[in-house]
C-alpha cells in the first residue's frame, strides 16, 4: 500500500481531534518562546548586575514603560522573577502538552481498535 494512502487513512481518524491538535500546536509554539527566553535573565544578571554594563535597549524601554527601577538590586530581583516565570511556565506547558499528546494517542488507538473488530 502506498504510504501516502496510509497517511490519508490515518488523517480520517484524527479528524475528530483536530481542535486538540491545534491547541497542541499553539502550546508547542508557546513552549518555543519560553525556551528561547530562558537565557535573557541570565544575560541580564551577568552583564548588567555583575559587570554593571548598560541594559539592552529593548529591556530598558520595557522597564521604563512599566515604571520599573533600573538599580542593581531591583534588576537582580526582576531577572530572578522573570527566570522563575519562564521556568515554571515552561514546565506547565510541557505538562499540558504531554497530557494532550497522551489523550489524543489513546483515543486514536481506541478508535483504530474499534475498526479492527
């Protein structure tokens, strides 16, 4: 049997779960954003707290817009809070993604087994 035919046949079984798959895609994209933002607080701590360099322009503008102080101790606090949010948010997104993948997989296997009977 042609592999393309097999893919289309399996897509028929995935049709009832399309919205869950879309949620999974969105969660995966959010997970990428969380993973890419992990190094930023470490960079700010090393460069701006320890080495006392100027903040990157986008971080400085962000802090000014929200009325945040750019003193060293406040900068360290904000960086640690941001790091905690990124790590905890990433863990939560991974957990929800794992649950969705498991749920979709189990339901697909169940649907396939019903058709075999």
